[in-house]
C-alpha cells in the first residue's frame, strides 16, 4: 500500500521534473538553425512516451493497491486474452508509426542538401579545427592524405589546378552568412571526431579516410561554439571552435581577408627570397599547439607560452628548471620527461625537424620579448 | 506450421540426435558466423579500398617447367581437401556398420589428407612471403590489405584444419584401440566427421572468394 | 528417438560419484550449481570494481579538479567500467550464474549436458578477468578508448593504453568469448536435448526460454566481436591496415610497428562489426532479466503470466530482429545515410514485441493476489525502470531525433536505465527469490528493502536528470564542463547532485553483498519451497538440492509452469510434476 504510493509519487516527480528542467535550462539550447523540426519530433516523442509512462505507471500502482494480498483473497485464473492483446499490439503499432513517420520525413530532409548551399569543408585533427572553401572556381581541389605535411596542413594536391584558389582558414573560427544553407563536408586527419554546434542541432562524425556530410541553415546572428561530440583522445573535452554567423556583407569582408592555397608558402617558387618556409607562429597553429598553450598568458590545459622562456619553473617532481632553449626543445620532442607542476603529463611527442623545432622555440621566445 | 512447432517442442529432446552431435552442430553454426564475418569484412574492404586489388591468378601462379600455371597449387590443395571429405564419409559409413578396422584406416587417410593440405599451405605461405615479398603491411602487387586478409583468413582456416587433424588422430587411435566397442556405437566418429566436412565447406568459400574472384 | 532415450537412461542408470575433496568440490567441480555459484561470486567481485570506477568518474564530473583525477585515469575508468559492467558482470552473472543454476533444475535434468566443458567455462572466465585486471600492470595502463574501442584512436598516442592496454583488453575479451562459447553450447544443448519427460518447449518456464534465446544470440553475436578483436590486434601487432586509414597525427604520418605507414583501412568497418555484436549484447543482458522478472511476478502475484504463448513468440521475435538493428548506434557515424531509414524502422519495430512483454507483466497484476515480498518489490521496480528505459529507446531509435541526442547524456541516462539499474533490480530480485534454494536460508528482508528503495530512488534521481541534460546537448565522455557557453550554471549544481546520489547508491550496493554474506551464515532457515512456487527447481527432495539434483528418478512434468490459483485446487499453486488426475477439477492444465 505505502509502497505503491511511493511508486506513484516517483512517477509524478518525473512529470514535474520537466518544469524544473525547463526552468534550469536542461532543455533544448536556443535554436539558431533551420532544424526546429528535429525539436518538434523530439518533443512529440517526449509527450507520447510521457503519456504512456504515466498511464502504465499509475495503472501498476492501482493494481498494487487494488489486488494486494488480503486474507482469503485469491487471484483469478485467466490464461490470457487474445482480444486485449490484439488491441494493445494495434495501438502500439499506431503509436510507433506516429513517431517514426515524422522522424523519417525530417531525416529525408537532413540527407538531401539544397542545391544552392554554400559548400565548406571542415577538417578536424587532435584537437582543433580548420576549414576550407572552394574559392572562385567553386570547386574543391583534390586532396590526399599522402600530401599532409607540416607545410601542407590541408593535404591539398599542389599540382591540381582547382586547388590553387581554395581558401584555407587555418583557424578554428569559421564565419558564416546568415540565412544561407551551408553544406559541410567533413574530413579528419587523424582519429574520429564529430562536428557539433548545439544551437544548430545537427552533428556528424569525421572519419579519417572518408568524407561525411551534413547541412544546416543558420538563421540567427551570433557566435556559437563548435564542439567535438565523438571521443577523440585525452583532450576531447577541449577540442572547440567557433562559428560566427553574421550578415552577408560582414561575411564577404571576412572572406576577402583569407589566404588562398596558391599564396601559401608551399607554392612559392623555390628560388624565392623567402627561404624561411613557414614561420614558427604558423607552425604552432598548424600543429595545434595553441589548442592547449595560450599565447596571451591565460591558463589552458598546458602552460601558457607567454613569458615562459628563460623563466624558472617548478617540475612535477619538485625540481626547479630554467626554461631555456634546450628545455623547450626537449619538451616538444619528449614532452613527458619533465612536466611542469600542476599540469597533467598528457602532451604527445612531436616529431619535428631541427629547423622546425628551432622555429617554434624561437617563436616562443619572441612571445616573451614582445611582452616585455 | 502448428504441427511443426509441436514436433519441435516435443518431449525431452528437440532433435532426435545425441547431445554431442547437437553440440557440434550448434558450435558449427557459431563458427560459421566467425568465418562469415571474416569473409564479409574482406569483401567490404576489397570493394572500398582505393588501391587496385592484386591480380590473383598472377600472385598465386606456380612456376612449373618454365611457364606460370595459374592456380595450380591451390587446385591440388582443394582437390586433396575435398577428397579427404570423401574418405571421412567412408569412415563414418564404416563406423555405422561398426567396422572398426575400416573406420580407423579411412580416418587415418583423412588425417593424411589434412596434413598434406596444411603442408602445402605452409609451402604456399613461404613462397608468398619469401619469393613474392607479400607482407601483412604491404606488397608489390596492389592494395596492402591483400596480404593481411590472405594470411589472416587462410591462417584461421589452416588452424581449423590443424585442430581437425589432431582431433581426428585422437579419435582414430581410440577407435582402433577399441575404446568405443562396448559402450557406444561410434557416434563420435560421426561428430568428428561433421567438423571435418564443415572445415572443407568453409574452404570452398575461401577458395571462391580469394582465388577465383 | 532411440538416441535421445539412450542418453536419458544411460545417464539415469549411472551411479553418480560425489566429489569428496575440497578442491574437487569447490574449485574443479563439475556440478552445475557449484559452477553457477563460482560465476555469481566472481562476477559480483568484478562488479564491485566496476562500481568503484564509476565513483571515480562521478567524483571528477561532480567536483572537477578536486580529487586530482587525470584525464588518463578518467578515460581508463570509463572504459573499464563499461567493459566490466556489460561483459564481465552482466553477461557472466545472467547467463553463467542464473543460466547454470536454473537450466538443469528447472528442466528436470541431472546436470548440464557436458559438465566438464561447463567447468572449463568458468575457469576460462576467471582467466579472462585476471587478464582484464592485469592490464593495469602493463606500461601505459589499460586502454582508455571507451568500451567501444573505436579505431583509429585506440591504437594511437593521445589515448591512454594505446600500446599494451589494448592488447590485454583484446586477449581478455577473446578468452571471455571462449568461456562464453563453452558455457553457451552447454545451455543450448541442455535446453534442446535433455528436458525431463513431459517438459515440452511450450511448458518451459519463461526464464529458461529467455536464457536459451539470449545464449543463442550470444553464440551468433560474439563471433563478430572476436573477429573485430583479432583484426584490431593484427593492426596493432603485425602492421596490417584493416581499420587504419592513412593518418597524419601530431605533425607526422602514423606508422605501424614495422615503420611503414598505415593505409586504406576502414574505421567504419570496425564500428559495424562491433555493433553487430554490441546491439545483440543488449538483448543478451535484457532477455534473462525479462525471464527472471516474469518468474518473480507470476509467483509472487500468485497468478499465471498473462499470455504465455504471446510472451514466447515476442521473445523469439526480439531475438530475430535484434540482429538487424545494430546500425542505430551509428546514425551519425558516417555510414551511407540511406541506411538510416532501414535501421530506424527495424529499431522501432523491435519496440512492439518489447512493449507486449511490458503489457503482459502489467496485465498479470490485474486481478492477481499480490504478495509484496522483497523479490516482488524488485520485480515491480524493474517494470517501472524498464518502461522508462524502453520509452527512452524510442527517442534514440528514431533517426532524426537521435541526430540531436546521440553522444549526449541522454544516451548515458538511457543505457544506464536499461543496462544498469534494470538488471540490478532484476538480478537482485532473482537472488532474493532463489537464495533459499541455494543455501536453505532466506535473505534479510529489512536489508533487502533498504537496498531496493535506495537503488530504485537512485534510478530516478541519477538517470532521469541525465536524460534532460542530454536534451540540453550536454555531451558524454567530457572530462569537465568548464567554459562552455551553452550549458547553464545549474548544470554544475546538477552534476554535484548526481555525483552525491550516485555515491550513495553505489555504497548501497555493498549492502546487498553484505546481505548475501550475512544471510548465508545467519539467515532464517526455511522449509522446502518457501514461496510456494510451481516450477521444478523447488520440487527436489532436499533443499538445497544435492549433486545430481534428483536422487532417484528424474521428475515427470504434467502441466505448464504457471498453475497458480487454479479454481478448485486445494492450494493456490500446483507444481509442474503433479499429475493432472490428482487435482480433478482444476486439472485442465493450459497447453
């Protein structure tokens, strides 16, 4: 008796939790794309399943009270009832169809991107994002994982004529024009990732060795975080980017500031004056260093680079060390041999050439100087 | 339909066979899924891989008398294995008639067939690895998954043959020693036969998908 | 027919040797009851580790940074917790424990068909558990790739245990699969071939049906995991590229152990193979708990299970369909999007037979005579949590709803309700119910009720909020939620609340273990058949049943297993082995 009342109370509690969670924003994040239909489908499922849950639960509670054991009470001997069973099956089937049909309709929209979509490619790597646009010829250049290198972080084919005007965005911030369908092709350099912007609702995995697709139409201007939704290693949590949805003009302005492949260092003629192929700064962005190490002194997963060179720091074993050129190089090649206090030993080892190492360390040292 | 259900759900035992035989059948169904998964994975990769798949008639050719004869070795291997299924069937037949000597002899013939098959497979592996330079991580003929799939699937099958050889030799020894004379009617020979036929059957699929495709 | 009879008589005529020494009685025992108890104890001990690991995770999420839990430890805990709970606890205890104990007793057999293989099964299981924990001893620790072990990250730096942890994990799983296969062949053969006279398939108790079908699923699904494991191991050890495409990581092209580059493999293939095992695995766990709950409800409500035949056919339907729904775990994984239509449809179709089962449990309560014993508490609690879990499945199976919910806490909440709380309730109910049969004593009711309410409340307090966090887009497998603009501050409070609740619920589980140990020595001694149940396991001459189960002749079955409250009968239950004539009026046993 008491038990069934408690059971019923729990059921009612679940119903009221809906209000609590709306109040406290355990609810759909504010919608900023065309995928309101997904929310509708979810909400419909929530309502239908909520009704079923409450009805079944309260019916059980009723049975527990009404048919509890009393002296001389006896159960009815009833084998089953095909008629009741048939009705229940029919009702369930109707319910299932009612849920499935709208779901599949939304899905068929989801996998058919509109003709006039703006084509953009998003590239994921541990643990940062970068992007590519097809440029003036509206055709993406060929890529091949074999071309990946520190100098060619998009893996573009240098000989492909379509590749030359591809716009490369070597930053985890992407600008998008508002009210324009965006078709994203997704490509991963290393492991599985997942492109997810909570306000846009859609998500899709990035799988190394293949392309995946998704589309959405951002319709509210603003800044939204890009998150990785598929576990991709120790820094999975911090693999973030930013989408800036803005007016067409601002977007055009931003786009005009981006570099195209032909102008990147890889394509400069070999006899050109600039033998310094990639700057240390560029290297650090391409390698994803700045995902963990800030350059403005703010605290990240790893120690900030600002003001680190030449300073005395404490290691995790309590020893003191001067962060000189040699120490910084060593920390890139075998990062976990001398870890700074309060930081986890999680940085992977980077196999760089001597010159590249020099460039990065020199860059870190310049950070120091400019700030003095 | 109703009668079928009634027959199957009848008293005591569903199938009117020995426990050991029933268990072997169930095990073989499970094992089918293992080989099936291997072969489906192989097909999936072969159809999606970018590099071209090696020309099997060239890779598996045997150099005899100055010319390359495609699939010669494998044809002999297949023939031997299928024949060993035949000798096994004769052994089972003899076992049903409780002909101890004949059962034992034909089982030993089957064992010989199995040993021949495994040795020829070892020869083929050696040839592919040493002469052709095929490795699990790459080869000169095309897609690198060729080597890894080949070694994995034929290796797994070869292991089955090897286990079968050991299994059959133990059983045949016991048959000849007269261990099953008193208590039982040589059912164990039939169970071992099931396993052997299964291993042969799987080979037919591997042969078709690997060598002929 | 002759063969089968030969089996039976041959076995019946044999005088059974009863083991005498401690070693043969408790370690190398071939008695299915001892094997079952070995499975029970070993898997529960493994489960304790799983519970402790979950607390490690919750402490990090509730109080980030406070307990000095590194991302390595966090992700390794996630992985080990998942593996332990799904495979080494639930699969082992439900099939190895309950399966071994109940199948021969409920079918009226002396033992499993192959007692020696059965003994080997539990020894291999022990070996697999040792290998699993040994991965804490190898350099780099256990793998931290999540229980799904997705390549390529599972083999790459940047994931804990990518070098040796994963090797240990695959070896352990392979040994477990061997153990399971040995046990599984036994269960299937025993159910099919060695039932007591009169025990037709349609007279089998539902729990046997469920364990039987779960084993069939296991025998057909585990091969996919084995193959995926072998291929992953080869990628790791001999440099093949089954699942490894060309990868550029941390500024260099990734090479295998031989220094050449990986090339052309398909990470998606692994996901397909994994989930071809992974989804049926859900039913390997779910079906036995359906069965246990069916028994408990029927017995403690003193009423036959509503629509027995329909229940059996629903089970068979679930078994069949469970093999063609796997890709609903992969709606956003990058497979051909058209497949989404097919798998969403099959997934929602499987909801129908599952719903039938729930309806029939509920309808069994209608006009019943409900005794609120402790096992009944667990059974009813299970129905509630399973309704929540089943309805949650409607969200995740429906493809476009899944797109926004996948990889969020909705998924975590959902599968913990289905695979976490529900099995705990079912198996604790089962242990309470059959404990007298194992030991001759009952478990303590007071402790049982505390454990029940704690666990049941936990289900609501921990996992219902998780569902709503998922609606809010909060992602799973995150180490902390600092600095995310779209999640509210109240999320952090909610995380603290969930952590506190889960620690309390976790500790309450130890109460159950304590109850088992305490009752084993001090529990109230009871007479034979304390619950007045109809099924065969309670009809043995001694309780607990001795070696060989039935000392003289095997029982003969005359009726179906649910003759409760038969009109005109002198008692409100008629055991299965009572001849029809003995109860003249109510003798019209249902067929």
